[in-house]
C-alpha cells in the first residue's frame, strides 16, 4: 500500500517531471538559437534553415505515432515504457552535440547536414519523450492530479531549457577580438552544445530510474499478434477521437504561434530593441519567474474553472500582455533603444505574459491525458503512448514549423543575414515586426476557436471512469498490478 500511495507523492512528480529537462533543453535550443546560429553565424539563408527543420518535422509526422504504438504494445520485464527511456539517453546526447558542432562545409552540404542531424535529434528524443510523458495516465486517474503531474513536467521542461538559454547568453556567448557581438561567436554555441548534451543524458537516466519502482503498478495489455496493417488500422481508429483531434489541432496553432515567438524574439530583442547579450540574458530570467508563477496558479485554476476555460482565458490575456511592448514600440510610444527602463519594462511584461501562456499549456497537456479513458470506452484499448505521441509531435512542431515560418517571415521582410544590430535598414526591421506580430495574433485566434469545442469536462471524465470501472466489474478497485 505504501508503494501505491507513493504513486502520487511529490517525489514521484519530481522524478516524472525531471525527465522533461531533456526535451526542454532540446526545444529551447531549436526555438531560440538554432536559427540565428545557422543563419547569422554560419550564414545559411534563413529560409533554408527553416526548410531543413520543416523536412525533419515531416519525418516526425510519421515517426511519432509509430513510437507511440510501439510503446503501448511493448512487453518486457520492465514494462512498456522504461526500456525505451533508458536506451534513448546516449543517442539523444550525442546527436544534440553534433547539431552544434558542424564541420566546415559548403552551403549546400551544410543544409543537408542540418536536415540529417535534426532528424536524428528528433528521432532519439521521441523514443524518450513519448514513453516518459505517457506515464501520467497510469500514475493517476484523478482529473486534478493529472494537472499537477503535468505542471511538474512543464516546470522542469521550461527550467531546463531556460537554464541552458541563460548560460548560452551570459556565459558561453562572449565577445572576443574577432566577434564584437557575443551572439555571433561560434565558440559559444559549441560550448553550449557540449554542456546541454551532458545535462540531457543525466536528466533522462535519473527520471527513468526514479520512476522504475512503479513498473509493477502500470497497466499490462494483453499480448496480441497483429500484422503491420492491423496495427496501422488500430492506430488510425484510435487517433480518430473527436476530443483528441480538437485538442491536438488547437495545440498545433497555439504551439506554432509560441514557436514563432521564441524563434523571432532573438531578432526582436537584437535588432528592434537593440539589446546586447547580457540584457537578453537578464530578460530570460523573467521566464524563470513566469514558469514558477504558472506552476503555482495552474492547479487552483483547474480546480476552480476546469481545464478548457482556464486555458482559453490564460492564452487570451497572455498574448495581449506579451504583444503590448512591441505594439507600443511600433507606435512610437515606447522608444526602441536600449535603456535600463526599457529592460525592466520588458522583464515585467515577459513575466506576466509568459506565465499565463505557460499555465495554459499545462491545461492543454492535461486535457490530452483525459482523452485516454474517453478513447478506451470506444476502442477497448489503453493508448497513452499514442495520444502523447500527438502531444510530442505538436511540441516539436512548435520548433519545426515555428522555425520554418520564422525563415519565411525574415525572407518576406528581406532581412539580411550579414548585418550587425544598428546596420539593418529601419524599414526592414519595421516590416519584419509588423508581419511577425500579425501572424502570431492570427494563429492564437484560430487556436482559441478550436479549443472552445473540447468536449471533456471534470464531470464527463469522472463519468468515463465510472463506466470503465463498471464494465470491468472493478468499481472502487484500483487496476491490478502487473506481474
């Protein structure tokens, strides 16, 4: 009984959440500094960088559901999830290291290199992230406890990525005799890649080991021998769940907008506000506070208003607050030149706006967990891995499609890749900022309309649990342990 109670203990939530450090480091790197590294440092055109990541993303579209299906149907003495988690640690670290240390290549060869290594990184992180995140519906069936678990995962994912981002801007990206702008020093990116790879490796192993003792309490599906065609039909039937399609489609638009924000914030801060790397690093600390604030408010809001309404309200206020400084700058109300007052103002708006946006993302992921029982009623199958494969794909789509769209925005604005801050034509910076802002607002608006149709509430989720318990003849009894 002590072990069963420990399933929802704080220590379990910490171990579960800690694994997302690896995904957070990868996602933050892809969203914030991969584009400027290959574009401004290695001088690969922005549209080619975006295209390379988009190609890797298309590979993900096929791989993620396959990994989810494998994870749901794997039979080992260590259960369905943990073998894949352990085996992914070293490949994740090595492939991420390669991403930031490309050899000297021609532009065409560098484009191919970026495609291949991006595919490797995304493939190996998929074999960790999907099985790991899919543990939450097995750890708890409770509507609010799931939000709590997801809160820990989002918290650690953001903190892992943000910590590496701050280190990148404040420690690794330093000026030297030949690089007067720290963000353009290639040595900093190489050192960042090595440190990030080590962090990702240990985060995966520690999280997997920390949740290992609960393997006997997880579901063990019946052994089945199916053909590839049968697996494919099952996969399509499972994913054709109305609630899942709604939340995933909304999440695509929300995360695409968020990915666009992260990919182009570097350019806004560097070329519109003309901030240096230390000032950008300081503003990044605002997101640390934002993640903590989101972590604190998510569960109370979920309990009071439910997940759907909380997500809509937080996303709405989040985008308004996040956009306000740039709107004021474009209108000339806020001077677009670096000063202590500007930096502190950006810090404040970033803290509140990001907290609301991150809090809403916790709700979205927790809503995906609630789809598991809704699907089980109609299919008779537990498909945690397959549904969280959708979530994994959406999160990677945020960086992939965000980078692709970012490259198109820079190309549409005729943004140069060989100019320092202050040297770019102000009209180009203006056009870039307008295009960027308009696209983000439209994407969020579409996401709001879609998520408002999500059908699962607290009451309907609890009804699903009662129906499943009644069908199994186990009303009031927990699932049988795996033997």
